[in-house]
């Protein structure tokens, strides 16, 4: 594992390379500065499932909500 001084030096090197136009270094820096948002759990109001027809209805509700962009 890198020491604190080495970690700082490596971080600065990546920043410098990103600023000089190195696309890989830029992507690395941006992933740390502004990471992609994580998926959030989605809730659906579903009927109580007692049989296969209830499961089919629930699946239909999920597909409908997804197609409408609801979460």
C-alpha cells in the first residue's frame, strides 16, 4: 500500500496528466470527483399474491410503471 506521501504524489500526477489532456487520467479523476449516481431501490404497490394470476397482475403493474418511467 502506498504511503501518504506517495498517494499524494500519485494523485497530483493523475491530475497533471488529466490537465495535459490524458483522457484516461481525466476519466479517473472525474470518476472520483463526480461519480456516477448509484441505482436507488424502487417501490411498487403490488397486490397480495395468492395465485399465478395475482403474480401475472403484479408483473403487469411493474412493466407499466417501468414503461412510464416511474420509480
